[in-house]
C-alpha cells in the first residue's frame, strides 16, 4: 500500500475515533478492518494506536498553537488530520515534517471545509517549528 493511501486510511480511523466516544480504539480498528475491510499495514496500525496512546501530548501540542481559536471550534476532520500529522512530527522523525504537513493539507482539501486547509497548515507549521528545530 502506498503511504498516501495508508495516511488516508489512518485519517479515517482517527476521524471515527474522534466521533465514537463510546468505543475504544481496538473496537474501532477491528470493525473497520474486519467488517468494512479497511486496508491496513504497519504504518496504519502504528500511527492509529500511537495517536490514541499519546492523545494527551498530541492535543496539548495542538492547543499550544491555537491562536485566537478554541479547541471546540476545530472540526472533527481537522482534529483528526492535526492529530495524525502532529504524531508524525513528534514521534516519527524519519518522515519529513513538510511531507506530513503537505499530506494533511491535501486531505483537508478533500474532506473538510474549503477554508480549513489553511488553518491546518498554519497549526502544523507552528508545531514543526517547535518540535523539529
């Protein structure tokens, strides 16, 4: 599976996780893979569970960069994309931060409001500045 497809599949899982507070990450993962046949590889599994296990640190890093925004205003789509890319920036140094940011912006253009991608880009660039000096 190409990394671009793997990122999109991971985003889908993270979006579901953000919207289904009554299910644990393992249940969401199993239903997506076994019932719906979502294609996964090592990247998808590592990043999905990595984000869910490090959500407090990831959300803290995101919230530090919200200038003039309240976290409640972030759409579930943007939140999932920010978590995905922030995880890559903070925990996967073998992936260039610019790649993480670009892929999140492209997914934002595909799945979110037409103005959201600039917000996602701005927040992620600020996170990159802090964590990838």
